[in-house]
């Protein structure tokens, strides 16, 4: 079998490494207080960093590892103490804190209902098995992959095989799938019970779930007909595919490749669903469905879009926003294994394959279309390898 060509889907990646930022959430008045609080944390961390440096210089090698471990434990304890009950404020200052590894907010696994008894669209098990087998067969044959490539692709396939046990209803937040454990995580992110509902009512599982899209909404979306998903690779340039793309009943676009970044002849302009990561604002068109598939800093999604002080809360139509359920990141398969994938692939895997017909545009080529961001996700080269094997007719 000839080796598939590596391709770049520049529009589906996310920059999850954006650094800590002073709050752009609450306006200039709170921004000063936010920066003051942030500076206190940085001062403590700076002092600890200096102590660590001194330990490396003056302590015997045998004592350095223990000293560093103690300092790290102290820093983590300090952060958790300072931001207990107000993690959204901390995440606004330090977006990379929006993870379970930093916050430790997940309830005990015994208290989490991972699988909900809900009738929802289900991925075709035969399609999944066939796609995984196609990749495994290629890897098991003599091929031109380097040893390093093979190890990475074999690792990625193993992760994907674990993820394949999950269905959309297991990981997405619907009215019918929201649980008490999800509400408990919101309370841990901010203990003020009136910051999670638009009208300031008391936070309950029923009240929060009522804001979310329903399984019926999701079903109507994926049963709306053939879909075009439009990535951001340079294969779109000079191909005049815009009219063909816009002729699809459903057009899906990613992250910032929307609005004035679009070209009617090359990319088309229609958009029914906008898929994004946590740092990307929603589209300005309230008729468009939104889907935040942030997997690296999932708490940032809820603090930024659903919290009353969130960066995008005032421009978010809650009933039209699909997201991962918070408690989904309390299960090992999701918390760790989702982090290596781009938004584009997570959408393809959990949602795109539900459409009866799916055509992929801008998922092929050697460069980016109006996008110079670096791809950070560990498995993005494997994703294109996977597409080469299973979606060879994409554009």
C-alpha cells in the first residue's frame, strides 16, 4: 500500500497555549483589581522559582528532586487555597488553569453518572470498526513510516480505540444528559449560586439544564441532510469550490475562519454550525449553532461562556451552544485522551460521522488558508494520516 500523504487542516487547530491574561471579562474597573490579584500570585511563584534555582545550585543532587517536589506541592496547595470557590476568577487570569489537573474539582467517580439512559443519535459501530481496522492494517504492513512516526501513530490509534467506546450522548451536554455531578463542578468553579443563570436564579441541575440544547435539537442538526465541513488548509485556494460548499444543507466552519476571513468563490460564506475552542468568540449571527469542543482547558469553556462574568457570556445564545459535559472530563478516557486532538477531528469523530453524507473541504494541502497559527495538538499529523486512509476523496 502506498504511503498516504500528510496534509494540513489549518483551520481546525487551536492555540491552547495562550498565556495568562488580565481579565478582559468585566471591563476596565475590575481589570485593575484582577491584575493586582494576578500580580500577588506571580510574586509568590517568582519567590518559589528563586528558591528552586538556589536549591539546584547549592543542594546536593540527591536532595534536589525532593526539594523541587515539596516546592511544587506547596505551590499547588497555595493556588488551590487562594482560588477555592472562585476558580473562574483564576482561570480568567490564567487560562491554562482550566483543567482538572490544576483544580481537582471532579467528584468521586462513584458519584458520576457517565452513561445516561437517553435515546440519542448513535455512531455506526461497523463504520468505526472498519476505519480503525484500515489504519491498523496499514500500520501492521511494511511501510515507509519512520520509527518515530510509527510510534506516534500507533499510540494515537490506541487512544482512538479507547475513545471509540464513547457515544455523543456520553460526552456532550444536553438538557437530558446534564447531571448533578455536572452542577457540582460548576459550584466548585464558582460557589456563588447566582452566577450560572442569566436571570441570577439559584443554581440547580434542572435550572441549568433548561438552558441547554436538547437531544432533539442535536438530532435535527445531524439529520438535516448532506453536510460540508470546511477546514482551513490551502487546498481551497483557486479551486472555486465556494458555490459547491454553500449548496449543502449544512455547512460547518471552524474557529476564526468565518466572517471576513471567508471568500465567496473559494470557501463559500454559508454557515449553519460554528465549531470552536474556548478562546474563540461565537459568531455574531444568532441563527448559527455553536459547538465548543475545547478539550485541553475544558473549565475555561464554562467560565468564559456560561458564567455571568465570562468573557463571552453576553454574546452566547445558551440554547444554541453544544459543549462537552464537565463530568465527561472526570473519566480517564476523556480527560487525558481528548487533549491530543484538534477541534476538527473531535467534531469529525463524534458528530461529522453521524451525517448521512459528509464532504470535507480544506482538509488537504501543505499550508494554511488565512491562518498562521501553529498546531499544538499531539496527534494532528495522525489525523491527516487517518483521513488519507479513510477519507481519500476530501478536498
